[in-house]
């Protein structure tokens, strides 16, 4: 097996004696459950309650629109956001953001793939993401349903023919341990509606991110992600190092090295240059628009910038493999800092 091809994911992220199964894997575990975490990574109950962060993010991309949807539980509170970006107009045409009430408005279970179920309900606004198991009548699918005012999404992400997910388990700076499952690109069905406008999703691609761990009080990262059905990538630099850096290429999942993000944080619409130190990926990102949000809740704060745009450049499976050209593949980058 080439060094950058990944081994199969374990069913559990912890061994029977509570030790962490660190690594980068192909596939997803049954659950991400830290309850039996042992020393040296286990902390007191209060510390773990305050530092436990758990989120579910879904991306939907077509030639017309890009949607980002997230449900985030930070322990002492929770939040959700969703938006629709019109790629032809170069602007957001729908946006929802709401802080919730701890233990009441958000619910995320421990299943990152099979059995996944996450929801956010607040004053009649609803977001729900769940796995629908395969049966004789139905393929293996994920369902996303959203109703936030005049903005709605009803879509299915077809996992039956998708490339395997990524599982990354690692240490985090200033925290202890973290695990994330990132899906490959999946075909979509359904529609997004904004007021009287309707956008079909049948020609689009969807993906999701399920993350769960104990992060530092102050956490920052840069991130890039884009997916077609035959190629996709996930890149991060910051609190999780290179643990989750991966490339999907023709049904295979390939581990990548550390990622470098060259961009001007003060210029939301400036180009980004992103590449990995192993020589397997070199991309330029051109924003078409962005979503930004800054919050100051006295005891917590966040600074968030997510440009939406297109990636061009090349990727390859190994140093002796031919380069695969990437031309205007829609996705996002992100510059994010949270004090939580």
C-alpha cells in the first residue's frame, strides 16, 4: 500500500483501555464517544464540559448556488447558521444565524455517518440532518431539511456510490484530542427555495463534516474544501495541524501533508494560494463572494470569514503520478478564530 493511502477506520476511536487510536483512516467509526477516555488525555468533568466542541456542517454546490449549513454545540451554548450564495449574482440571497439555549435548541448524536442525526430548532426555524439507512426501496442516503423563514432546503445526499469518508483522530493545540469525519462528494436530489425562487439540486454535489473533541479556549484555523464526484479535497492549518488533510481522487482517499495558505486576511475578495508540502496539491482560489460574521458575547467571541469561489490548479495521487488539472471547482475557504 503506498504510504499516502489510508488504512480502514476502526469501529471505535478508543481502545478498550481508553487509549486514543490516533491516525488518519478511510471510512467512519460507528460513534465518536469520548466517555471512556483515559489518561493522559482525560481531564476533569468541568474542564471537559467547557472544552467539548461538537459540530455538523453540510455543503451543497451547483453551477447556480452554494449553500453552507452548520449546527454547533459548544457545551455551554449552541448555535446554527445557514446561507444561500447566488453564484451568478455574486452575493448571499438568504442567510440565517441564531444562538440557541444549552441543552434545548440543538441536538447532535455521536454517530458521524451511519445513524447520524443532528437538529436545531428555535422559534419555528428548523434544521435537521440525518442518515437514512439503505433498504430494498431506498439507497444509502443523508437527508437535510431546513425551514428558516422564507428560506428552505429539502435534499437527499446519495452515499451509495460515494468514495469513502475520512476519519482523522489527533491531538489539538491547547486542548486534548479531537476526531473528525469528512465525507467525499455525493450526488444531490431536491431543491433550495428562497422566497419565490427555486433552485434544483440534481446536478449538484454535497458533502458533510462531523467533528467532535476537546478544543482550546482560543482556537483558530484556515480551511479549504471542494468536491466533485471524481475529485475533492479537505485542507486545514491551525489547531488540528495536518491531521485532516486529504485528497479524494477517482474513488480513492489519499492522505496529504501540511497545507500552506497564502492570502491577505484583510482582503475578503483577494485570491488565495494553497499548497501542500508533499508536492501533491497546488491550487489557486478565486472568491466569487463571501459570508462573514463577527460575534462578541462578552465571555466568548468569534471572527469568521468564509469566501465562496472556485479552485484551479492541480492535484496528484503520488509524486510519480501525473497531475490532474482542476478547473474552476466550486468550494470554500475559511479564516476563523473562536474564543469559546
